[in-house]
């Protein structure tokens, strides 16, 4: 069932665990994630970046693909189809019109007042249609979709101002995590995370989940993180399995065998991640 993320994240906030947001890149990614999460009977968020949407053909193609998989594979867990880092109102509207059940509007590159203005316009459009909205305060740095940017940490005051003026459903405060692999240990501001969680009634989101040590993931969840985004980790897991398969099977040319050679490793990694997050239904 395709749903927005409100109920799954409010339950996670109450129950002190996190719901996984896995970015998808193609049909196989979506299929493996749905199958593994269904096997574990847990809710899942499928995140689609603008680059991945373009790669897969567009929002309608993705909605059709995900709905088709849910039906053909008899998936009965709650599944949220979510735009990751929508850079403008138009992207979010196009995705919502195509059938996405959730969007992230990321206007964090603008100053706060502009971020609020754009986010509010998306919230108005989304909420009329039952779609949930995530926004970002501060700026999460690192590399995603081949775009690299530097980080600025969020403040409680800015988070409160954005929430009060927009009534978003979940907030991603930038507090030291980055997209892609970390150089050295990630330095997360847990104190601010905890205070933001206490002052805001909505669930918090941790971006840049790849490479954060297990104890820091657990600490983040205990400080109120209810949704954790993972992209690079599964990409690297799949790519490593594929490299090994190709080097051991140099004459294989069937794309189903080549692409599918990453399935086992990806599913095992998904199982480890959701166990760490404590995800339940
Ligand atoms: P990673 O690629 O570091 O896992 O981050 C994913 C993410 O935050 C997507 O929004």
C-alpha cells in the first residue's frame, strides 16, 4: 500500500526506533528493498532523488513501477514513495501529480525566509492532497547526485521558525552528517538534536546515514531521529558484489545475471540496517 510517512514516523518517534529511507535507482533496487522489508514486516520509505527520477524516465514511470511491484509481489507493508531533496516547488508538484505520497522540499540553500516561503507553498499543495512534506534547515553537505556542497549546521531557533510558519510533517536539521562517505568520524551535534526533538512535535530525519558508526546511529535514534536516509551504502554494497561477480564470471552477458548478482548482498545489508534501526510495525 502506498501511503504518506505520517503514521509510520509518528509511531517510530513514539516507539524510539527509525524507519529506513532507502534511495532507489532502478527496478531491481525497488524490488529488493520491497521484498526484504516485506519479509521483515516493516514499513519503508523509497526515496527518489531528482537525478534518479531523470535516470528512471520520470515520476510517472516510477509510480507505475512501484505500484506494479506492490501488486505483483503482494506487498502488504506500508510503503511511502518520497521525493528526496526536491530542489523546487515544480519538482514536488510534478511528483505529487504523478502519484508520489511524500516529498522533501529542500530549499536549504536559500536564506531562512526564502526557505520558509518555498516550503510553505509546497506544504499547501501537498497537504490538500494527503501528501507528507519534509524540509531541511541548515545545509547537509557532502556529495549526492554528483553534486558536492558544504555544510551549515541548523539552530533550534531556525528549526522552530520554519516549523511554525510551514507546519511541515518532518524536519531534517543539518547537524554534522554528510551525504556520501565520511572522511574520518562523523561529528554529530547530539545535544542540539535532542533539544530540537523536545521542542518540535514532528519527527526528525537524519540524512547521510552511510558510514555513521552503529553506536552513533543508536544515539541519534535515542535523541529523536525517526527516519534515516541511506543511499551510498547500498550503492557500494551492490557495486562490490557486482565487481566480484564479473571478475569471477567474465563470459556472462545476461543483464539479469549481472545486475541480479548484487541482490543477495543488498538484501543482507538491508536486513542489517533495519535491525540496527530497530524498525518495527
Ligand atoms: P548517504 O548517501 O550518505 O547514505 O545519504 C543518503 C541521503 O541522505 C539521501 O537523502
